[in-house]
């Protein structure tokens, strides 16, 4: 690997602006985002890949090589890039662990099928959400396949430390959502999953309308922003189409971009 980490890409998909921007008014988000002909906005599936003590870990796994047909049509998935191809170009043949922020279709596409031997670290609550989704979130999950149980799933019932990674239960976007923090030497990485899906969503009140627990998201996001500012964490975005991450400064109530990471 050229560095300790990089951000791979696993295609694009679209969402209705109401779902992605929540209470943020059109005259605000439309300055940054453009709708397609069907009045939807494009998101990218970004997958951080990190080497730690000779082992390779990925944070979520994108859309997958062949998205479910209904998912593909409904979310207009475009596989113009692929996680497997990107990591193999860098000489990576094996992934040792997958830290799942949650199990929505755009975060687990490769997890259960394309990395034999990898341990999947996912909250026990989120496994339950995927197996028995509620009526509001059902469209965001693929149907649980019995073959998934044959993979090396490690259900998490709370916070856990794995090497230089700290996996923290946050809830918010889903009831089983997790944050992944990485600290090694001078490198500090924060992957907040869909708590902070893009640089646009850095402002605390910019929360998606599909969050299960928006007030929890608000509280968690403020805590994460303060930590990122005080400890100089690089925040990596799950769905930003222009920038993979950013360092921030200022006040958590109105953070400013100090430097983008591309």
C-alpha cells in the first residue's frame, strides 16, 4: 500500500433530496447539489481502507458488485467504480476485517459475499434491523440471505477496541449504528458512517430524513465534531461525491473546513 489508508469508491446511487437533506430547505442545499432529470441527487459510496499492524480493514463495503435488482432500480445504482477492483490495483488480495457502521444496502454490498475469511464487526442490534426491518427503513435493507450466516460475523453488544480501532455504538441513523475511530501515531481518522455522510452534513442540524433517531444523531454529531476539532481527526465521508474527507476547525455548532482530503 502507498500509505496507511486510502478511500476506495464503489459506484454511485441517488436519493430523493427530501430523504438526504431532511429539514434543510431547497434554497440552501441546491447551491451545492444538482438534481437529475428525475429530481434526485447523486451520492457516492466511499469505502475507507486501512492497514493496521499488517492487517487490512475496510470501513463498510459499498453497494456491491451486483446490487439487488429492486435496489438497483429504486436507487438508480451506477457501478462506474468497484471496491474489489480498486483494492486489487493496490496489491491487496485479502481483507482481514470489516467494520460496519450499519447494514443499509449501500454500506454492506461486498461484506457477505466477496471477502472470505474476513471478520465482520457489526452491532447485534443492526443484525436484527436487517433481519426484521421496520416499515420505515425496510427499503434501505436487502433481504437477509441464509448464506450470510455462514460468514464470520462478530456481533457487538457495545463498544470494542480492535488493534488501533475503537468501534463505538452511536445509534442515530439506525438504532444499531456505529462510529469507527482510528488512532495510530499521528494518524487520527473518524468514520461516522451516515451520521456525517458528506461535507455538507457537517452542520449539526443537517440530518437525513431517514434517520431513525434524529435527536440522538444531533447529540452524537456535536460530540464527534468537538472531538474532531480538539484532537484533529480527519473525518471521512461515506457519500460525498467530491471529497473523501476533511479536517475541521472552529465551533462544533458551525464547523468550518480547514483542509479537504481527496
